[in-house]
């Protein structure tokens, strides 16, 4: 009887340990939500929750692509300016070239995919380190965004696109619905498709994946291209939500997405983690800094705290990997 009780207790502990590993960010969201609700009477309100979800949606969409790349053992530093450039092109084609809004969306998505594909080609086929290739594309996107906008915001966009960033479905913001649908889609892809299994295999060991018959170069190339496409989706949503395109849009999104994925349990070593964790990580990140703002914490100190959060997330991942080994 005692042995059976010990076995049952051990199983419960294993389940709790696995849950805390996979969904630690969800637990963290609940904890900081309680803390900030006590500290600020304005935190626990419907309007503030809606604001958190709205801000989380654009970062969260980018975090899908960054998490996908992290699982393959890569990273993309150009995602933030991909968001910026595609948003600027989206606004510019509507405002000054009189493009149909839906055609402008297609153009922006194609551009984002092309930027990601360029990164993928440089890393997978030209053998450039991802850090160098994506940093170079980051500066290309930054420069093109400045040229297109002349460093001046493009505002007062057509009303036809307002529903994307500011519309609601059954009291839920459409941009949040877009984020959730994308997470469901990519969670399915990663768990149930050959491409998803190949991504984990490449992240677990590129050489082993190659000798098992996986086209590792194509997997890495497609991962970068998909990440670029998702950045463009975020660029369209963000431009619609702000009703403006500016060179500050998407600023540091690549790092916010990286932090979100790391907090969400995606291993920096590659081959481990769940895509859905990046969504909880992005919500945690936005919730944390939303609470800091409500408590009137200086924005400069918030930047310091963001760095601390990143170090803690990476430290936890390294600790988990060492303990496992």
C-alpha cells in the first residue's frame, strides 16, 4: 500500500514538474497578475486586460517565427525591422500608390516572406552565421523603411483596414483572434506534420538529421522564410492598430520575441520547446511591463529589467539542460 502511495505521489510530482517546465510562463502570468492587482487598483480591469492582449498580439505573432527558428538552433535579428518595413510598404502602397488595401496586404506579406527567404538562403546555402546574415538584413530593412517614409510617419490610412487592428469579434480583438489562430495552426504543424518533426530533428542535431535523410538546408531555409512571413503579418496588424506606419514600429520586436520564446520554454540549444509557450511568454512580458508602467517605474529602468528577464530566462534554460544531462 505504501509503495503504491509513493508511486502515485511520484507520478503527481512528475506531472507537476513537466507542467511547470512547459507552462512556467502561464504560472508566472497568474502570479504577477495577482501582485499587480494588489499593488495597483487599475491593473485588474477589463480595459487594461484588453490593452495587454492587444500589445501582446503583434509581439506574439513575431514570437512564433522566432520560436520556430530557435527550435532549429537559429535566430533572426531582422524580425523587428521586417515588421517595420512591411508595415511601411503596406501603408505607402495604399496612401501614395492607391493600391487596394487587400492587394497592399499581399504585397507586404510577399515582401516579408522574401526578406525571410533571403536570410534563409544566406544561412542555409551560403553558410553565413545567422547572427551576421540577419544583422545585415536588419540594416537593409531599416534603411529601406527610412527611404520609403523619408523618416516621416504615414498616417490616416484607409478605413477598410481598421478592422484588422481595431476590430472585434464577440468582444475579442480581431488581432488577438489572428494571433490565437496562428498559434493553433503552428502548434499543429510542429506536432503533427513531417515538417514540424524535421524542425525538431534539425535543432536536435543537424548532422544526425542530415544522415537520417532530412534536407536540413531546406528546413532551415523554410523556417527563416516562415518567420519573415509572420513578421509581415505582425507589420500589417500593427500598422492597422496604430493607424500609422513609422520607422519606430516593431522596434526591438526581435528581442521581445526572443525573450518571449525563452520564457515560454523554447530551448536556446535547439530541438526543444513548444510553440504555444511563446504566446504565454509574450503575454507575460507585456503584462510585466504594463504593471511596471502602472506603478510609475521609470522607462529607463524598465529597459534594465527587460535585460534581467532575458538573463533569467536563459539561465533557467541552461540550468534545465545541465540538470537533464
